[in-house]
C-alpha cells in the first residue's frame, strides 16, 4: 500500500513538472529596453589603426630596382645585341606595369568608390 501511494505521488509530481515545463513563459520586453542597455555601455575611444601596406612598399622598392637595372643595362649594352634590347624592353614593361598598378592603388587612375 505504501508503495502504491509513493507511485501515485511520483506520478502526480511528474505530471506537474511536465505541465510546468510545457507551459510557455509570458515574456514582455519594455519598449525602451535597448536604449537603457545602450546607455549603460561605457563609451570606448576610437583608435585609428594604420593598415600596413607591404605590397605597396614592395612595388615601390621594385620600381627603384628596375630603374637601377635599366641604367646598368643601358650602360653595358654598347653593342646593342638582341639580348640587351629584349632585356631593356622587358624591364621597361615591368616598370610601366608597376607604375600603372601603383597609380591605381593610390586612387590616381581609378578613383575610390
């Protein structure tokens, strides 16, 4: 008899717990809740971060190296062989390509949107 009574109590308790868990809570959020929370947040100072532009620096150094190489090739190509002329044209093309790329990177050719 005691066991039957304990089982009935446990079943009733389980049923109450199940009903309590299945019942959806009534949640209401005040209209000014977001404004109040935002007002409590401390204001952080803005920090300006400079983005490193290693590609731009490498291109500028490459242009300097190309100008130096063009001067050296121009000084030593007195015979004006095919190899010397081809090398000068290749170096000039690389220099022009870097100049166009640098001009675009700084917004000189294509303006920033």
